[in-house]
């Protein structure tokens, strides 16, 4: 079915600008502001992703969002656009965490960009889920955020 999803090859969109980036940051700030009303600690996490400059042909085949979703039936993101989008959104998360004092778990830097950890662009294998779960648990334990939240 996937091979017949589009009847003609789609044009690749190359871009370094993403219209949703500013609303994304605004929404993160709003959520953080709302949680501060009740003194709830916020933990932001970056999004690990499979794409990289050396993405293999096997990995390219697995990129569901890039190959079948993204822009629509006639266009799709170029690999460089997908990588840049992921990078910019993760940078936005890091920046909002820094400017608001929210906690940050930089999962993107922790999950290796291989098919051992990803089944597609952003979804994990069991090994990937284990690594993400362990990373979050470790942060919660080391930072004391969980204990702080439980005291509220």
C-alpha cells in the first residue's frame, strides 16, 4: 500500500524556515507560565530523531514522515529540511528551558541515530524506549525534581 500512496514522485521542499517554530515556543512558554502558578516543576525534553548527514539507504526507507507524510500529496521535505527542522525545534526547546528555568533532558543527544534505536523518523525500538526511560528515570532521581513535585 505504501508504494502506491502517491501516483507520481513528489517534489522535494528545501527550506530552513519553519512557520510553526514561533507558535511552538510561545506554547511552551505558556504551559510553563501556567505550571508556575501552582509551583509545578516543568521538565522539557528534546526529541531524538533518526536523520543525520550519513543516513543510510536502509534508514531512508524507514523515514515515514519524510516519505509518506510531511508536506502533502505533491510535495515532501528534502532530507536536509527534515534534519534542519528537527535541529531548530530541539534548539527552541533548549532555549525555552534556559530562558524559563525549566528542567531539560536532552534526549536528542543521548539516543544514537541508528535502526537499533529507531523504527522510523522519531519512534523507538524497544532498545530506544529502554534508553529513553532509563535517561528520564536517571534525571528524575539525580535532579530531585520528583521529590520536589511530591512535596507540593
